[in-house]
C-alpha cells in the first residue's frame, strides 16, 4: 500500500492494511448512524469516512489511506487544506463570518469579482455576481440571458449535466439518478446534438455545429432563443471534448443572431484542463461564464461573469441571495487563485495530463476494451466498450472502480451510458503517488 505523503495539508501517519481495504469498524459505525440520520436518497461512492486529507491522499477514520484521483469532483484542485486557504479563512473567521453582501457589503466580494473579470476569457468590460453552487450559478446565468434578450428559450446539449435544481435538471440530459421522479421540469428548455468525436463517425467540428444549428433553427427558432448553454468539455456526460471548430462555430452563430453564449466551466475552470478555463483551448470568448467547484479551495462559492451590458440588464435586486459571496468563501477564493499562480498549477495540470494520457494509451494499445482515452490537462477519461466494438460497457467501468476502491484509490465513473472512468487528481499530487494510482487502475483492467 502507499504511504500517506501529504503536502498542502496536515501531516498524517498511516496504519497500513495488507491486501484489499474494506470499511473499518469506525467507518461502519458512522455508516450505521448515517442510515438512521441521513436521507437514503443521499448516496456515497465509498464506504469509508474521512478523517484528514491533503496532497492527493485521503485518510479515513480507521487509518487507511487512499490515493485521491477525484478531488471531490474537481473541487480540491489545490489540495484539501492548502496553507494559503487555511490562513485566509482563519483570518476571515476571526473578523466576521457573515453580514450578507446585499445588506452591509464587504471588500472580499468586490475583490473576487475584480479577479474574475480580469482572468476570464474576453477582452471587454465585465461584471460578476457571486452565488453558492454551480447549479445556482447556471440558474442565474439563464435569468440574466432572458432579462437581456427578452426571450425565453434555452438550448442545452446531449449528455449535458448542469445541476440538480428544477431548472438545471431540465437542462441536464441524464435521467438516472438526476431527473427520474422529480418532474415536471422548467419549460422552454430544448436539447441539441453535441459533437462527440468517438461516436460521430468522423463528423468535423464545424459540421457537427451546423447539425446542431439546423436543429435549433427548426425546432426552437432564433427569435425565441435567449441562450445556448454548453460545457466546453462535458463533465458528468463523459469528459467529451468536442471536435475542433465545434465551439467557435456555435459562438459565431450566436453572435450573429443575438443569442447569449453561456459556458458552464463549473468543472473545467481554474487550471483543471491545463488552461485557466477550457474555453481558452479554442479561443472562444463566452458572453457569460459560470464557475464554481475549483474556485475556492473546497469552500462553497460560484460566480457568473460576463459582458457588462448583459450582466447589468436585470433590475436592481434581481440577483443575489443570503449567502452568495460569503466572506469566508471569498477569502478562500482569493487565496486559492494565489496558490494556482504561485505554484504554477496551470502548467502542472498540463504536465499531469500528459503523464496520465501516455500511461493510459500504453494500456489501450493492448486492450481493445478501451475505446478512447480523451481529455485535456488533468481531466482525463477512459471510455470503456465491449472488446472490438463501440458498445458501452458500464459493468466493466463499475467493476474497475470497485477494484480501485478496495485497493486504496478513489476513482469516479461518469457518462450517459455509465461506461466512463474519469480522472481528476489534485494538481498538487506527487507524481509517484499518481503513478501508483494508475498502476492500480491498470491492475483493475487486467483482472476484470
């Protein structure tokens, strides 16, 4: 088993467990308490309870350590308790925890907005508004687009995931477990086909975009369309990277037709893809960009940032929320971005991604069940299929994830068909630790 080498977090020691890791007695006790206290609708991937974490390692309450290849679903990119974030949060808690920015404002909110306006794509005047979660950010981006255009319809794409609120469930493409039994959903939401190179039969990015545009024009009508909403790289949908030219063609069409182009960078933002934002890979400048997850080192914060004239279009008081832009989360966000800059984590994400892809493509060369290795930066996926076909193999993905969990690696699955293994290591992970995690993934493939 691996040693708990933890940087950017507490110093920990490990009680090594020979062979496969199972939930220890203390985790089992907490699981029993959870079953009596927490809704059964709130599931967990792993059967263990965390005691401490940092630097790519999670240690449970029984002393077992796990290599973290999930980062809390792309949240703890700078580590689970980065020193700069801990210091900033401590100072802010000592000053005040809350006043509500809409009542008695504070400087941290303004500083985060200034930062986002500066670093997000687009050389134009911008404004930002802060919220609590990615789903809340998406909801508000749609509100803003509707207010600006005076139109109601919104187009999302196949395989999309945008959240679990009523509107964002409507925008999300996957039924189980996100939508089943929760309708009716918000109206005036439409879906267009995505560029999915592995399953598109060689369709180019511009041609895939024209296919989507034709669908939109026929089924929605430009005169009714407020916004196009898209993840530059889909997250829960399967880490799908659209073919080159798909996104720019959509942006050009949206500009020509007065449609607001919204980039959902909740999972892809803040260095994850080897750029500060995934939109940069194809040089697109979204009218609005939604961020969350990696924004604040693990504290709840989200934002909508975009063109000043669009962001200023709702009436005063039309945007806000009691906790939106909480001062503690703002302090964490400012410290988190300093950490990204100081530690060169954009370049680090790119180098980690190259390391992961090289290793996985080596495995792919001898295993035809790996249909595709794809991604950007430290956001990489394996699409698993029945050998020699393109038929999704969800059972294999589940088996490999389960093997990894039993052998000390936190590994996540995703995809419309449930057949994707996704890798989201912390950007501060030690390379030897990453290599060990990838070796356990390789073992899981070999044994299933």
